[in-house]
C-alpha cells in the first residue's frame, strides 16, 4: 500500500490518497472527494448479484444451473453488442472524405438537372 500527497495548484491545499491493491483501487484519505464513477457502481452491483445467486444456489443444483445459464446469456448479449459496435466502427472507418464529397457533388448535380428539366 502506497500513500500519495498532492498539493492543489490553485489553493495549495494538501490532498492525501492511499492505494488499495486488494480491490485495484485507491482510497481518498483527506483533502479531496472522489468523483462518482458509474461503471464502478455497476460492476460492484453485478458482482454482488453474482455472489448472492452463487450463495443461493449452493444447495440447489437446478437453481445453480439456471444462474449459470443467465450468466452465459448475459455474456453472449454483451459480446454481441461489442461485435455490433466494432462492425459499426469499421463501416464508419471505410467512408472517406473524398467519397463523401463526390456523393454530395453528384446529388447537387442531379438536383440542378432536375430543376432545369422542370423549368423547361
């Protein structure tokens, strides 16, 4: 465990933190407040729920199987969402500025031709 001491560059107040290697985290001792990290609260809630279900299903084999099935389904859903995000990112990466400008110029030219034909 390591302690760190910082001074604020604006008011020169001292802030003290300690590392928490067991939880891969840090603890603010004095002089500061920790920012709210929504992903940390969500991860802790998922872990608590998993531990609760694990303790419930210890004696009941069927309940344990249901819990593992739910966990597997949740992981598959997360992986599917991650795959979707990766494919979206790769589709957006293949679009170049030049191709976008060419498409814009083509549509502008088509609109001009359409208005010329309509006016005649």
